[in-house]
């Protein structure tokens, strides 16, 4: 019996110990579970839990889309949207790029905006393309992510005419245009850890690059032919074929970086292509405050291995998504907003407001439409034609139309910084001088010529938004001259058409003052409109010394009837009341001057 009691006590102790162990395991399991849930609450949903560096983490991200050509409106829009992102509490900005490129002066201003004004946590998302100016913008951001089908690169400066044709750039102009771009991308490379040689291959032909990797896999760099030979004591393998057509040379000429006069090109005379590239690299380095990587030497040969050729001498660098990762340019491949949010450590399921999209507004699209070349030409034609019609048939309606066309013509580009204030002032001064010449000073003299010249120069200058020494400024100048010529031609055609059909348009016929109402008056009225608008000499109007009657008050311009025909006149002196007898004092091509008889 006693033995049985002993066994029962032992069994009870074992049961108690087992129960305690079970309770302890359950408690630990609950603690682990709670800890895991807390950890998951701070991790992003989407394609799986991932590590997000502290410098990248954000609670709310603003996605600013940049689609289509980059221009001054893009710059103004990004400035507005970055400020709005700050106001709504976004602690990171993504610039989503889908662009063929655009104005390099606008792109450089955007680069400056990103580097010096935008939040530090600014990321570029190439989705799917970012060429030319888009590449400059992407490189200026702290990090880059790419869509699965992304393609970007090729940002050599070019000149494009107003009709979209490429304009050949002289050698010194191309060198001058490339210099600031290379400095921009080198600065971006040193800020964000990109390879300097690689980013310059986006801009300049004549750069050959091979990718080397440390044998322990810890680092990849890009070397040119000269550095490769210095390290391995042999020429690198040419694995990328030339795209230069046979018979036209091995590669385009290598350009100097700075200088704007023909003699500068000769400063590299006698140097090999490798030495020229070395000199250009030195010029870039001198303009930077950050230090470049130390060049490799023969002592480093056993630490590095060749992965392959990246760029040849006659091609500009263009990269796809996987190449962006392999070359150290992009951090991740991001296909949609969910993966983009996860990149910043945001769980959209728990925080649906974590991603805020900000597109261009309708008003910005409207301004872009109004500053387009065809619209500005139409506005110029409307302004000139309405002004001439107001002079020929004073009614106020055409004057209002001319003022509205001029305000839109000048206001839209001024609003987005595409025109200088002095160009608008020059146009207004020109119009003022023409008004003085027409209404106050007899004849067509100094004031008239000065006013016409100021008006023409002001209109052309309103198209120029860049430095006239730059490729963009010169293209703007050509565009302005072309627009002026087309506008004058269009207005002239409009004058001829209206002068022939003025009697067929009821509205216009009511505005033409006529002393007769029979059918025979149609031709004099048509000819009077043509003459008063400056299209030709007076063929059947009054002669000097003829007497007539003022139909309207002459203040000093108005209408007078000579021989039953109404013509536009201007007084040689002051005011003449309607009904007074007047004498034709001077009959010219552009106007008839009268005096009170």
C-alpha cells in the first residue's frame, strides 16, 4: 500500500511539472506571436515583407507625374506640386517619368530644383521611358527605380526647328552645350554614388566603357580604354560593334568640353582620343567639389575581372531595366503603385492615403496649348487683322478682339517664364508709337518706323526664353522670326479676302459707312477698306484740295464723305465736328489728311 502511495505522489509531481511546462510554452508562444504582429504592422504589404532603410522610410509619398515633352511649364508645375506636397505633409516625393525629353534649359532648372529645393527623399520612377532631359532629371534624384519595361538614356544636346526638324550643331556649339550637362551628371553621380564615366556616356559620343567587378563581388566600376590598358597592359576586347556606316569613319570626332570660339577646338590637337577624354575628365573634376574615385593602376590588376563592354565610341548609352540594376543606377524594379509604396515601407492596406498622386492641372495643360507654336501664330494673325479692321471700320469690337489676342499672346508665355518682361514692354511701346504716328503726327515718319521696328522685335523676342548663345535660345529666335513672317503673311491674306467679300458679310457691311445704298457702292466700299487698311494706294478716292463732309467726329481720326464715298481720314490739326466741311490736305498711300474748310 505504501509503495502505491509513493508511485501516486511521483505521478502527481510529473503531471504538475508537465502542466507548468505547457503553461510556460504557451506564454512564450503568445509573446512571440504578439511580437511578430507588431513587427508586421510596421512592414509594408504587397510583394512581401522587405527591409526599408531608415533614410528612405516615409509615411506619405507624393507621386508627381511628368509625361510628354519637358518645358518651362513642367518646371513651374513641379515647383507648385512640390510645395503642395509639403503642405499636405508628404515626407517623400516620387517623380514619375514618361518623357521623350524636351528643353535642356528647363531640365537643368528642374535638376537644380530637385537638388536644392525638393525634399531630400526624392526618388525618380522611370515608367516606362525617360530620354534626354528625362535622364538628367532621373539622375538628380536621390534614388532611381524603374518599371519592368523601362528604357532611358541618350541625353546628348540637340537643336530642333519649330517644325520638328533636327538642326545641325557646329562643333564648338555642341561642345559648349555638352559642358554644363556633363558637369550636372558628374555632380549627380558623386552625390548619389553612380559611376562618373557611366553617366557621361549618356551625353557624349566618343566614350568607350568596359565594366569591371572586384573578384570578391563587392564593387563594380566602369573604365575607358586608356584605364583598362593601364591596369591589364593590353587592349580591352571590342564586344559592341560600331553603328557608324562603312566609309564614314570609325567614330564621330571627340569634342572639347568648353569654349565658344573655333580656335578652342585646336587646344586638343595632337592628342589621342584617350588623352582627349582624360583632359575632358579633368575639366569636369575641376568644376566639382566632391572627389572622384581614384584611378586604377597595374597594382590593382589581380583584384578585378572583366564583365564586358558597356558602350562603344559611336553610340550614346541607353539602358533597360535589368541593366539599370546591374550598372548600379537603379535600386529596384517597380511595376505599380503597390510596389512603389512598399519601396518606402508603406502598407497601402493599412494606410490607403500613403500614396498621393499629383498630376498637372487643366490650367497648366491650357497654358501649354496657348504657348504652342501654331496657337501663337494664330493669335498673332488675329491681333494684326483685328487691329487693321478697327482702323478701317472703327467700332470698338475689333479693337477689343485685338487687345484680347495680344493679352493671350503675351500673357501665357510670361506666366510660365517663357518670355521676358521687356519683350512685352517693347510691344506696348511699339503700339504706342504707331498710335502717335497714326493719330497725332501727319505722314509716316520716325515714330511710325520706330514703332513698327519695336513691335517686330518685341514679338520675336517673346519667343526667346533662353540665352541667345545657347542652342535653345537660337532655336527660339528662329521660331520667333518664322512666327512673325507667317503671322504677317496670314494677316495680309486675311485683308485681301475680307476686302473682296466685305459686302457679302452682313455684319461687316453694317460696319462699313457708305454714303450710297445702291449696288454700285459695293466696289467703292471694298476698295475703301483695302486702302484704309494699307493694302494699296487710293485709286478712286479724293484728290488733294477736294471738299467733303465729316460723317463722324474727327478726334482726330474718323470718317468723311467725298463725292458720295466714305473714307477714313485724319485731321491735320485738332478736333472737327461731324457735319463740318473739310478739305483733303494730303492724300497718301496709308491715309487721307483733312483740314476744316
